């Protein structure tokens, strides 16, 4: 039985990584001329929570300075993304879930301002019952707590849910929560997603393997 769908946001509901990379490059270039490559972004930045990430990027900065830098980077990102396109097939999946009374929740390491901005920029602000923001919990992804919180808020068991993730920390978090995890190959290769624990990897939400899985789970 399938009662819940839990979605990461960046790179899963919409492909935003190129915009985040631009924002990081501008932020890093302003103070000290550093550059961030695509490979570095994918390996070291994508999917991580800001607290740990900015402490690593700016080891000499205080907690307060890191928070201000993170706020600046996220403001740059929001300026760059007044409108965003949902991933192919996403609207079809959301409509299917709604028609079958399947609960839906966003589980993200992004700050709440970003989450609300992105959902509004896609026209999806009212489509999800809950938005779980890892910054508001004791531990972000890759800890399973954000996904366990999402399950709790939807009143669903892990065995009745599917999770959708594009990042390695996100896949690790969802699988550690006991949820069948579908990797979305926007920011990582299918091989990396499978190695992190994804049980199915898709290019987008139109993938026929996904729809076969949905049919199978709904029959169970």
C-alpha cells in the first residue's frame, strides 16, 4: 500500500543546481576571488545543509559570520530565480497522488525562505501538505531525522512511502529512514545515486519504471 510521497526540493522538484552554483561563485568571488568548479559543487556542496557547509567553506569565520554569508548566498539565489519550471512529469505525478489520496510532503535542507520561494516560483505552494525544513530540526540530512519527521507529519509508515532525492546526503537520509528511495539523476550520476542507496534511478517523473513502481505499490 502506498500512502505517502516525500520529495526533496532543489534538483528534485526543479533543476536549480546551476543557479546555486552561480550564486556560490558570486559569493566566493566577492571576498577573496575563489572559484568553485562544477565538479567541486557536485562533490562537496550539493544537498548539504548550510551550517556545516559554510563553516567548511569559511573556516576562519565565526558562526554569525557564516550565517550572514549563507543568507547572502541564498538571497542571490532567490534573485536569480523569479520563476522556476517543475521537473518533467512532476505535475502528472502530483495530480495522480492527489486523485488517489496519497499524502505529499517536501523534505529539504534548504532554508524555509528558499523553500517557500521555490514552491511559489513553480506555482506549487498549495500542493504539499507539509514542508519539512532541516534547519528547523536538530539534525539535517544525511541524518534520517528530516524524513522521519515527514513520515510522522503525514501519519505514514516508512514501508508505505516513496522518497525522491537527487543528492547523495538526501539519498542517505531517506534510505536510513527505511523509505524506498528513488534517485533523480539531475545532479549526480545514476551510479553514484545507486551506491548511496537509491533503489531506483530515474531521469524525470515521466520514467516508465517509476509508473510501474507506483502501480505495484498501490496494489500491494
